[in-house]
């Protein structure tokens, strides 16, 4: 009987601890369709410097339910920064981006560096790293097979396998290093202003280059005072006030 009481008490306190967890409380608010309160709860977690892909993902969902395009896109992007292979975040980011007014068409990349990134950028640098690790084990198995093989033919088969594994390892490592270097230089940002004029020069009275709307993703390439030079997926370039965008990194 005493053991049963101890078990019940343990379960009670465990449930109480979970119920007091800010992430759990925010999730409960989301389930009850109290999206604004849920978003406030997730934001509170982030203010405590407790970042995670799950928090950003759920926060993005909450803002999406409220029709808040920019913070929705921003938080899905943040989730993918921490967990690049999060399929749900990728899918929901696509839904959020469709809510944006601007329809930016990506132009084909030219130049050796961009062409190389088109080939290697399909995978995140972490994925390339895991590929290298996987084929390292493959190389080890091939070496063991080569060492213990009883015939010349089988030895040749294992030797070819070792060569292929080594080649893939080298390519994977180089790809990981290259992709990481490119990603490190990128400064993605999301337009938070409802409507903003992008200028041809970093000054208020400069000629308008084009207009952007909330939720559009841009890339920062340069800064001058309170202005940032941005580039779009279609290679359009202009200057935007720093307060109109929020950088993802």
C-alpha cells in the first residue's frame, strides 16, 4: 500500500512540474486556440535565452494562426537555423511565405562559385558531415573485408569499395567546408514593415528602387549608418532602413 502511495505522490509532483513548465503551458494555450497568449509564452522562453528549434517552430505556428506574416516567416527561419532538417518547419515556412504579397522569382545562379553551391548546397553542411562519417565506417568495413578476403577477386572488389568510400569522404568534407563558408557569409533577414520603399542609395530622399511588403525574405550585404543594402532572390539590389527588417542570424 505504501509503495502505491509513493508512486501516486511521485506521479502527482511530476505532473505538477510539467504543468509549470513554460513550454508546456504555452503549448496548452495553443491547443486551446489562444494563439496570442501562446506566442507571448514562447517569446518569454526566448527572452530567458532558452532557444530551441521547437520553441521557434511553435512560435511561428502561433503567429501564422494570427495572420502575422513577418514574425511567422522569421521564426520558421530561426527554427531551420537550429534544425536544418526540420521538414515540418520547411513546409510551414512555405505556407507562411505564400501569404506574403511580394512574389520574388529566384533567378538561375551564374559563376563558378554559385554553380558549385547549386551542386553542394542541396544538403546542409551537417548532412555532408554525416555522409562523411557514414562512409568512414564503410571504408573501415571494406578495409576489414580486404584484409580477410581469401581470393584476389574479392580483394579487388573490397579495394574498389575502399577507393570509392575514400573519394566520397573527401568530397563530403570539402562540400561541408564550402557550404558552411557560404552560409556563414549569408545574412538573411525578413521584412517586418507592412510596406517599405527600398532606395537606390542609403538616404531618405533617394530614388525608390522598388517596394517590399511584410514577410519578404532578403539578404543583407552591407551597412551604412541606419541603412542596410539588401539583395533579393531575383538579384534586385537596394537600400532599406534597418528598422524595417529583422536579421535571422
